[in-house]
C-alpha cells in the first residue's frame, strides 16, 4: 500500500475475533485485540489512515444460536457493547468508524433469498432454504440493524467523539436503476427499486422513517419506529459510505393476489440486466455485475438531491474476472478491463464532485483477490493478484500499476 501511494485503507474488525462468545461478559480475546493494534499501528507508521468497519456480516455464532442474531432486538445491546470495546481499544488512533457494511445485502441475502448466512427464506420460494419468512424477516433484520447502528453512533458521539476526535458513519450499497422505458409506470418502478435498496436505510437515517412507498406496500409487515427511535436514527451519521458496482433496468410488475408476501416482490418491480436482449453494459465475471459507469454519477446526484447532500466516501467500487489459474501468470495480471472500469468510473466521480456532490474519498474494491462469499475463489476482485497455490504470494496486476501512476499525478 505504501509503495502504491495509498493514504487510507478500509478494513473490517471481526466481532468474533474480539469477543468470541459475542457478549462482553463472555470474555475479550486479547490476542484478537493485539492483532488489530498491530495492523493499525503499522498502517499509521506508513502514513495510511485506517477506516474501520465494525460489522461486515460475520456475526458470532453464539448470538445466532442464543436468540437468532439480528432477528432479535437483543442484538442492539450486544452490538453496542462490542463497539464500545473497539472504541476503547482503538479509538485513540482510528478516526473513521463505519458501523455496518451493506445492511441491505445482509438482510436480503440472509433472509429473503437465502444466498448468504444464515440462509433463511420462505420455503415456497424453492430457493433451498431450511427455514425463514421472506415477507417479514428481511424487514425485521433491517430494522434491528438500523437501531444497532443508531445506538452505536449515539454512544460514540456522546462518550468518545470529543476526546478521540473521530467521525462515524454507515456504508450502504445501491445499484443505479434505469427505467425500462419512459412510461410512467416504469419510472415509478425505478423509484420504488431505489427505495427498496437504498431508501430502506438512507431514509430513516436522514428523515427518521422508512420511504412512503415501503410503508404503503409492505404495510404491517414493516416494523415501525417509536418516536424515540425515530429521533435516535435520524441524523445518526457523520458521513455516508456508498458502495457502487453496477446498474439495473427497472420495469413495472403488475400486482397479483396469487403472490405470497416476499421482500423480493413487494416493490412490484422487475429488475433486469438487459433490455430487448441487449445488456445494460459489458458483463464482469459475477453474473450480477455489468459495467455502467454513468450510474455512479446518477446515483450520487440522486443522493445529493434527495438526501440533503451528505458527506460521502465511495467505500467500494470494482470489477472481477474469472479465476483461471491455467493461464500463464502474465495473462492473469493483464487486467485491462479493470483499468478501463476504474478510469471511466473515476471520470464520472469527478463529474459528480464538479456538480456539487460532497465526496471526500474513494476506495477501490479490492486491494487483493479474496474469498468472495458464495463464489469462493472462482472470481478475483483484486488489483493485486494472490497466488493461492504458492504461499499466497502477491503480484501487482496492471491495474495496480495504473493506480500507482494515477495517484502519483496528484
């Protein structure tokens, strides 16, 4: 990182590594604390600022078994206690805290379609889930994540911010949504799609309540904030982390009484990556990731206009290729499509800044090839290649060399 000229590094602390049993009273792992102390100190010694995420979906198993994790409001106190350990141990040096990474992904992947842990969804969806309710659980989990975030944010602001002089935020993810056509019902479908992905979390932390469309269409299945909770959640961030990768077409989906309740259909919108057989952009390795750089500008302008122009860090932006270890190494390092992806997205980011969006920083995803959730090691997101077969040796891809040159110009 120092060789490349990077001045910030975003990483996540594993709750289980710090507090193996999930609860502070169950004991703090001193070796885990030392691991992160070593990392933070080494970063600072090289002039690299740590941006620390407290929760990136790795819930301690003990809490899942005890009360269902984020399905229970009990998670709020345990998450706050864990966060306080981190503030006490690392807050003298960490000046940028992120409470949650992509609560949308955690709620939908874990509780609507079952693709991520804990793999819950309604059995009628035939998505190979063992238990769950896709019509209620995603919203409950999202609600408890928001309350956990807000409580941790209040703790930091009340007890630590003045002395530690840091800031705290949350990272949300959103695709940009392009209406399938100019017809009004597809324009409305686009707005609902944004509400169900971004507004679900950004509306409450900006305005204190869920989007009107969600309250209208989800009805009693959507949890309600008490007046006290609404005041707690509203304004509970110093900055917004925003992850952007791709865009979708949004098309109106007629309502049918035959539909069972599910987050996946509540927005009455069909999302697709192609229109009339033509994809929205070139496809990456992941089947959901199509290259659409102008979507970053559109999304940032949308956030600026609708959500009071918050201070933003782009906390993830990137593209993957297939892991094809049969190719010679020099071919695997030649990632010209990634250079093109970053170049075009950074151009649109620059345009957004010129247009008044309050963006303060940018993080590429990712520094290194990594284990990509359910895709495992089949895809590579890194600008640096990791040789999984030979001691995890690392080699800069052409994109890493390009980034170094790009940064050296500033």
